[in-house]
């Protein structure tokens, strides 16, 4: 049996009535319960949202969201990347429901319990639907892999700098700033 976004929304209402809060995605007609991120992964997600938001807001470029923002995709799936960006020109006004749009940027941060192939598959699915840039951050290997629909993935490490000129002209993020600080 293939479920729909409406089925997922109905399940969420039932769970809310029972005061249960689960993060759910709909993938190929099946509801998936998403686990919590490990602490390091969530620190990276929060840092990236902050750093992107600090660039995007003053320039009124669009909207940066975390993993709780759901996207109703043209293939019938409902997915939530760890970090996403949608340009203001493409999403105005903001919906009070799941956004029926493919984000311009989507980022996945590998949690301790994740394996790379499903994350790469998710990124490729988003790129195939129109996302311009997909990024996979691997805290275990200290790598940032940038995917675009054209060309091979680019792996950034150490002293490299992440740039996304097609979405954020002039924005630069040293890879070393992505990793949690040691106090």
C-alpha cells in the first residue's frame, strides 16, 4: 500500500492528539520515522543554519531552514533535509503547511548512525528534482562533498573553502569553521 502526504498529515494529527512528537518523512509511499541527530551532527547543523542565515537575511535572498521543514516534492515524497535554502523569488508568500517546492540548496549531515549511500541517494533525488546544490557533511572524515546536477562531486577538506556562487555570490565558508570548536 502506497501512502500519501495526506496520510502522513493524518498520522501526525493522531500523534499530536496523543502528545507524541515524531519527525516523519514520506519516501516512495512509505512513512519513515527519522531518528535524532547525535550531538556533534546537530552542532554542525546549527552552525551552518546560523552562518547561512547571517549571509542570507541582510541580503534578503530567501529562507534558510533546519531539518523540521518539510518539502512536498513533485515525485510525491515529503522530505526534510538537515539544512535547506529557498530563494525569496521562488517562495513568496510563505506557506503555513509543507512547502510545495524543491529547495535550491539541501544539506545532509552524517549522523553517527547514518551510512553514506542513503544520504547520497537522497541528495541525488533532490538534484534530479531541481535542487541546484546538494552538500554532504561527514564529521567522521571531516569532509564536505558538494554535488551539482552537472559535473562530478567536489570533496573539500582541511583548509578548503566552501563557496556556492550560483546561490550566494561572495559567500565563503572555510571548512574548518564547520566543525565544532573545542573549548
